[in-house]
C-alpha cells in the first residue's frame, strides 16, 4: 500500500505522517508539499526508507493529478480553502481520500469517486471525526435520541500556523452561512457566540463556556441519526480564554468582517492585517495550556427510560512528562493521529462503501477507540438514568 500525504509539511499533518511511520503497514509514505525545504526536513527527521518527498502545488491540477496516480490513498492535510482543489485532484487520480475539515467542498466529486470505486471521507480529525464516533457509540445503545451536544476545547496558540489562523477567522465570520444547529427537523442559522453553555472538561481544563461553531457534525449526525428521531444537535467549541477574549473583541468591533482598508496606498483586509501580526508575534505563537478535550452528551431513551450518555477523552500531558507530547504537540498529535488511523482503515479495505462518505457511514466507533488507546488516547463514558434515582457508571475505553 502507498499513501501520499498532501500538505505533509504542516504542523498537524506531520504528526499524522509520524503515526503512519510508527503504526501503519504502508510500504511507501510520501510527504507532498509546496514547501520543499520543510518537506525534506521531515523526511530527514523520520529517517525511514519508506518515506520520500515530492513537491506539489494543488493549484496546478494536471501536475498534481499525475503525481497522485498510483497511490492507494491521499491523506489531505491542506487548509479549508484548498480542500475543493485537492479533492478534485484526488478524485480524478483514482485514489481514496481523507481530510481534516469536511466543510462540504468534497461532495461535488462523489460520482467521480464512485466511478473509480474509491472512498473519500472528509473531516476526520478529533473534531469533526472522533466526535462523531463518540456520538454514535452512545446513540447505538439507545432506542431513540433526543439531543446531541458535541463540545470541544482546543487549547493551542491562536496563530501557530496560517491554516489555524484561517480556521479561527472562518468559524467566527459573521457572514458565514453554515453556522447552524439542527432543531426539530430543521437547520437553524445562528450568529457567532450563540447559545453559550458551560461545559465541564476534565482537568487540567476545567469549566469552559462554549459557543455554537460551524462544524460538520451538525449535518452528518442529523443524517446518521434520522431514524433515531433526533430533535436537537448542537456543536460548540472554545479555545484558550485569552484567544476567546480577542476573538470576541474583534467580532464586537467589526474586524471579523475583514473590511478592506488602505495602508500606504495598498488595500488590505483589516483582519488579514491582524492575522499577519499574530502569526509573527509571541502572543500568537504561545499559550499557557496545551492539549485537546472532547465532550459529547447524548440524551435519549432505552426501553422507555430517558438516559444520558456523557463521553470525554484524555491524552498524555503536555508538561513534558511524556516524550513526544510536549506543549503544542499535545494539540497537534490529538488532531493528526485520528486522520492517520482512518487513512490506514480505508486503504486496508475496512470501509466497504464508495463515494464521498460521512464518518458515521465509514467507521465503527469501537475500532477507532481501540486504535486511539494504543496511542495513549482514552475514551471515558458516564451513563445516567434521568427518570429514576441517578446512577452513574464510568467505562474506560
């Protein structure tokens, strides 16, 4: 099996590549990126005969397709704005595909993937991705599902990479049409900072106030749980408190619209200017607490009784006590590892359906959880009967 790792020089995708080197059965692992210098550094650092480098510019469609041909799967670590271009190349090249974001640009290539009998799963990192597995694990134990609340805390600097800065500005763009909740059979548009809710995350994160964000889970879970009579799906997220303070101020003052201004006779978006500053500043590159924390609450009925399932995950500490998980890597490994796990599952033929699939159609939660556990990432579950005296049972997975 051969895998091409697109955007492989990025801070997250390089963690996916490391996981493939450590755990997968791929015979060839190609780091593919426009940045040749960084890409070759990764090949040198990994020092594995299976790993090589190829320079790719996804804006050059024909050249990219030709370089992808012959690979079993393309693991796509490119940014949201490039996913449409990259998926077009993957589909035409006749490869399986997977990426981290899953904002919908991939859907247009469903027929092409099917024509080649290939599978594409958009949006499989921690969130979206593992969060859907958590929700489905709970929902599969219930007869009906009333509410699903997906939450996460991403504890990382606001601008440690340009793609992360892009994600921040994208999710809180006041004009974004995809910031929705699923309520009583309909998708309801909400503004930034809508429906604040306090979420208790495990230590060292603690209580966090989280807001509705535009994530794929809202739509994919509505599809996957249609036969469970689901009434409400909400997806929330937060970043470190200082990050949220800045984003809120930018939103309140209109900066998130990215209006054009003229500086020294040059037109530039005001938010683009701020993003560039953050990318080059200490404040944009550092934070006090690093890591990732998922929290999924599913309420439904089982044999006529209302039941609440709460799932959350834990991972090695970022304080240097566990090698390879220091500081920012406690965040980037959390995101990168699930994509690597899913990449091998697809390449090994564990996903039988073809075309563009949502994660819920592609993977079995227990299989994903078992692979995460091998890497020191654990799932925890608390089950509470809501219509009787409270009973709580925790199961570590």
